[in-house]
C-alpha cells in the first residue's frame, strides 16, 4: 500500500498526532524531508530504519527539542507550536536512549519529577502524591530500591525508573528514543512491555526489527530522512523492502511463541558475497 494512502486511512477522529510534510535541515544539510504520518489514540507505533535515517531527529521535532524547518505537527488537533513548554510537558513524556546520569538524587526523587508538570510551583507532596509515586515505582518493580542513588542503578533499572516517571506524569503521548539500547534482551522486552501496559499512545524509535514486529501496531520505516514504508508490520517488514533499505537478505516467517513476524538475517548471503567479491576486484 502506498505511503500516502496509508496516511489518509489513518486520519480519523481518534488521531492524536499528525505530522505533515515535515522537514528539518542543519548547516544546509537536509536531515528530514517530506515526513507525513498520523498516530491514533492508543496506538503503539514504531519508527525504524538504518543508523542516520533520521529517527531521533524526528522525535526531537515532535517534542520540540529542535524546531522543524518545514511542515507542520499537530497534537490533539492543535499545532504543536501553540503549546507552551509547560503544556507540552503535561501531555507528552519522553524517555531517551541514554537516561540522564547527572542526577545526584535517589530513584524516588527522579520518579517524583513526573509530578512537576501537573503541580503548582513550590508545592509540597501530598499523601496522595506519595502513594502515586510508590505505585509507579512498584509497577516497574523497583520499590526495594526507591531510596538508592539513581546513578548507582543499572542501565535497565534507570530505564524502568524513567518509565515510572512517565507513568506518574500521566501523559497522552509517550515518546521513546531507542530505549532498548545497551540493555540485555530481558530488559529490552521488559521496558517495551511496561510502555505497552500504560495503555496510552506510544511512538518509539527502535533498532531491533523483531522487537518492533512484536510490540508495534504500525511501523514507520525511514531511510535517508524520508519515509519509504508505513503501515502494519506485515506491510513494512518484507524481504524486498528490508533488502532495499538495509542491504541484507532476510527470511520472514512467524515466531513460534508470539505468532508475530520473525525476521532472520542471512549473514552469509548474496549481499555480503557481492561486497567481498567487489573488494577483490
């Protein structure tokens, strides 16, 4: 299915995020070009693509870390540029691939920061606040470490703490920028399951195509700053598309446990042999 046709079909009254003809450049180099897609309320959407495809730049444009140079972003039927920083923080939560390490705080203090967008300045925590903080920490199975220094936690524990902060923030949209980087497989699955369990709209950039196929309702495939495929995993993760974008041969079947798509890479296939042959010429 054509990208534009998929975009048109995804635009409904339940659309939460709409990106139209988005572009971003730096030092006259075009990083993103003509990006258009829509995300409905409650969807779990993955952004995939090779290194340098523009995945992180796209997310940064959405939460206004950077300002796009072309196109429009609408959130909840309103241009995102019309929201103040504080208003965006009330509606959008961000989990980065590298959790902040400059915090000289306990895990509980870091999670407590999720209350800030929804509380008056300089207000004190109420009993309900404390209960909500403990509940969020318990959901990520870190209650026994809530008084431990955040910087002493493992990478997986830090990511789970940041999701607890997002849970406490109660956003409408959760943006996750490669949150599974540097995590072992158990914690990769755990982090994505936690995000899914929040039952809110999630837009996540992710490298692992098998994890993307398992957790995502739809996928946006970027290559060289533009969308080359957009739709359900079975429409995006095809052998021909993956060979075109990643220059690898693949075999695609169904995972024996989840029955989701499973991508197997041909590590000794045609592409590598061609490359090796080219080097010997």
